[in-house]
């Protein structure tokens, strides 16, 4: 077999770096462009972001050739691969789009259209990325749409990265070669979906396109080789899990054939295939070991250490040990990591290098910028920049022997002691309350009894109309919160200003004629951060932004201690909103699983215990709302599906404790109090039982982006309580037509029963403007009236 020998070894590295910019430069540039700004400004922002990132990573010590990952994705790595492969869905082709270079002006227009839709075309489906809070754009595989690899564009991108690296002030002599990163072909297909006639016969049919796709990758690799790339990172994260709709054996066979073909190319960069988000699996290591792939990466944050036997097929291949976790914000326990490296050194017959376990896109940039934190807690943190340092220090352990880590080991031990002794990490009252929880604390009255009590208490019409909670977060609202944060608006002024916003929101909902109103969430920057700021046990950061999807960024709170509620959080706002109307106003809380999922969570106790601590705090809030006269309370769990373990065997345990924890938070409610929950991000099939087990009186769901599939799944399941399958997708500015809403409501009512269906959008409206929000809701109210009249 002829293989292209790597021109140099794979140096210590990270698999990726945050792509939004330390001050969210790319988010801002994207939004400016989407708001009508010139594409040239976006291109300039992308280029300076790339230059700054290259420069910064070299400055942090990734100085060797191919040590710096060159992530060319502006929005999303999966969307980037779609565009590089020229995969433009039929409906976009029909609307005049064609395969183009992603970095060119037309490419950015195409990327924006695929991600956001246009007035004529619905966007790509957005779905969660493994068990993270990141979301990717699902590629669509259609029988009559071929791949059209943008090989020249990828080569040009590499040259552009290289030229930017040359401009770096830090470079002495030749600039280090960047290492292009790309989602691998097998993961690309597994993460995609079949669309069109083929999808109806079999979703798995998309995997038959692998050989053709590998041909497209071969073209990309050839062009990169010509442009001078020494290595390419081809990520195959799907190898860490087995819950896909393509059977594992087929995935493994796909890996063998794809990498055998790519390995056989003579004109190509060396191939580095990292497997993130869990254990690669011995079958995966064997398959990769049977090919000419030059380096394989394993995840030792989530994944298990492979045995010597499992590593045997990789003899001679470079092994990148992902000992620095990319999914958490805690400093790496270097003694433990060094011990893992030592063991791997004994077990692996070949070169060993150090990497992060995943791309660092899931953590913020730099913990050193967080100067407002309790210095002790701040000292426990490692964000992307600190993790780069840890990778290099651990690489020093491989080359420099026993002494290289001495200082770090001493820090580790001291840190562990301080953490154990910190008064907020161990709060006795929280622990004893949790120990006293009994099974009946997680159970409400019989559903039928509740239904009757609520029917009398609420008197709602059939197909009640409502929203999911948030209304447009206008510039005005953000200014109010910012002024309050800065101190230029005092507490009283702030409360008055927010009340005005609430009053405005309630008035608009009354004018629209909605049945169940909300206060609009103007006081919340974010549904998790808001609660974290009002509960003990969390810290929040000033600059800790991470990308959620598209241009959406979050600052996940850091849960470091025992959680409890010092005072009621939402009661005054809801009470105020309720005082303005005769219609019922829903109380609005974020559930324990979602608070966990969207925070960085302490790693020194089981997640289930942490979830229950949050649940007890929320339980008090539910009871206080109820005591204040609030008759409907919604506890959002949009992330229930998100935390679902990737390994099928681990799911039952997760679903048990997450459901129990939700029920602990809600079961303090009386029978007459109507408990709602809301879930989003589609793919509910695997969690329908759990959704049922939440025992909410009404469940609203995201359903429109995944083609309303959830409606039939719920009906097959025999779901017996209230249900609101969102009838339009709020993730795009498109206003749904009345007819289309009528169709969806009719379908839902027909399949699920008119007694149970609610009429609502599929998620909160905070990212929308008022104009499209009011237009859409007016259509919703009109469509509902039409369908009601048919009952
Ligand atoms: N109540 C929240 C809102 O309306 C729910 C958001 C979500 O599901 N992600 O914004
Ligand atoms: Zn939602």
C-alpha cells in the first residue's frame, strides 16, 4: 500500500478554539450583515478574527507546524462541511442558490440562507450537537442532489490562513503551518438526514452515498495537499456513541472503507482522526488502525482508557490523548492526566501526543479576564487559553520526564483541599433537606382529578392560545438591564422600567386576543443565567461567552457549590403582570435539568444530587407562585433531550433521575394549579416516555422544524394530557401564513384530539422583532378561530 508519509509528527494541539471572538466580534459582524450591512464588513471581520486567533494561539505556545487548528467555519462546522461539499438542497437550488465557495461573498449569502431561511425557503433543521448545548445545521441528503466539492475554495482558505499566519508579529522565520479541520465523511452522513422520496423508504439510505462522498473528500484533500497543508483533521465524533439510526456495524464498516480509500491517496495531507464526546470503542480503533490514517485522537475526559489490546491495531500510528477536557471549565488534575499518559505510553506502540478531548468551542476564551470572581473559585477555572497551557504542560511531561509537572501537581493538591473546605461548596442545610426527601414529594394528585379541578378553575376555550414565555428582547429592554447592571439605573428605576415593559407586553397580548398570557421575561437576560444569578451556589462570568447556535451566544453560569434559594425570584413580576389582566398569566421557571445542562457544573458529586438541590429551590418558587394566586406555572425543560447520554446503555439511569428531579420541583403544586412544561430541539422519539413521566398537565414542544413528526409519535404513545406542538418555527423571521397554521392545527387536533391540543409557537419569541411577532400571533389567533369553529 502506498501512503503519503507525514512530513512531520503531529505536535501537541487542541482540536478547535472558540469561533465567536473574545468580544463576540463574529456574532456582531454576522448580525450587522443580517441587519442589512455590507458583506465586505463581514468578510473583513472574519479575516481579522482568523489573524488574531492564529496569532494568539501561537503566542500561547502552539508554535509547531500543524499545532494550530484552522477552523474555517463561520457559523457551524457541519454547515461549513455542507457548503464545502457543495450540498445545496433542492429547495434552495430552486430558489436560485448554487454551490459556491464558502468564504466568498456569495458563499456567506448561501450560509446565511441555509441557516436562517429566506422569505421563500425554510432553513436547514437545527439540532443539538452530541450532549452539548451547541446546535448544528442538519445536512440534507437528496437522491437527485450530488456533492460538488469546493476544492479550490478549501485550498484558497488554507492559503489565506497561511498568509495571515505569515503576518503574525510573533513569527520568527517561517510561520507555522495551520492545520485545516473538517468534519469527517462518516460523521457527516450520520449527522445528516435523508430528505425527499428516499427518506420515506428509509432514513438509512443516506449512508449508501458514502462512497460518492468519499470521492468528494478525496478532491478536497488533493487540493489541500497542493496548497501545502501537512495535516488535516477529519473529525469522526459519531464513533463515540451507538444511538444513531445507522447501525454501529455499518458505521464501523463505513470508517474502514472511507479511510482506506482516503489513506490510499498519494497526494494528500497526513490524516488526523479525533474521536470526541466519549469512548471511541475498540471496534472504531481497530477499524482506523486497519487504514493508513497517521494519527487518531481519543477523548479521555468522557471516554475510557483503551486497553493495550484495543490499541494494538494502532501500532505505529500517532495517538493524540485528549486528557484536557473541552467540555468543562475546571483546571485539569495534572497528576491524574499524567498518570493516564504514562499508562498510554506503556500500552501504545507508537508516538504519543497530547490534545484537548474536544474542540474548545464549548468553553469561553480566557479565565484570566474574570477579575470580579471570588479569587479562590477563579483559581479553580480553566477556559480555552488555560487549557492550551495545560496541553503544553502535559506534553512537557511526555518529553521532560518526572519533574516537568512538579509545580502543577502541588497546585492541584492545594486546590483540591480548598475546594473541599469552601463554605459554599458544602452547605449543611441543603444536604439535610435533600436527605429528607420522600418518594411522595415527587408525586402529584391523579391526572384526571387535576384536569377536572383545572377545568373549573380556568375555564379555557378549546385549543387555548398561548406563547412559550419570552417576547422580543428589544434594544430598549437590553438598555434597561445594562444600565441597571452598570449602576446608572437604581433598583427602583429599574423595577419601574421593567414593569412598563411587562405592562406593554400584557397589553399587546390582550389586543391580540391570546387566552393564556405571560409576562414576557423582560427581566431575564437568559433563562438559565437569570436563575443562576438569583440562587446561591453559582458564579456568573463577565466575558464567558460560548456559541449556542448561529450567532446566538450564552454565558453559561458556573455551578460550583450547594444550591439554594435565598429569596423568591419571580413572584413579584408575575403578580404584577397578573394584576393587569383578567386572563390567566403563566408563571415561568426554568427546570433543574436545563439549569444543569446550560451551566458548567461541579464535578465533585453526582449530577443527580446537584439536580435535586436545584429542584428543591424551584419547588419553593412554585409554592410561592401558587400562594400568590398564580394558577398556571410553566417549568421549562428544553434541555431534557440535550443531556441524554450518547451511549444507549446509560440512558435509563439519566432519564430516571432527570424526570424525578423535575417532579421534585413541580410536585408541590395543588391539583388546581396547571403545570406546564416546554421542550425543544426536536428528536423527541427517544424521550417520549420520559416526557410523559414528567407528568405535566400541558406540554408545549418544538415540532415545526422537524416536520411536525412529534405529533404522530405522541399519538402512538397514547399521551393523555395537554399538548401544544408548536405550529411555526420561531427561529427564523418568517411570518407563517394563516392557512399553513390552520393545516397544522387541524392535523394536531385530528391526531391528538381536540380536547387536549393547545395552539402556540414552538419556542420563546425573545429573538424576534415585534413586527413579525405580532403578525405571526395574529395569524395564530385567526387560524385557531377557524379550527375552533369546525369543532
Ligand atoms: N420560556 C422560555 C422562552 O420563552 C423558553 C425558552 C426555550 O425553550 N429555550 O424564552
Ligand atoms: Zn423552546
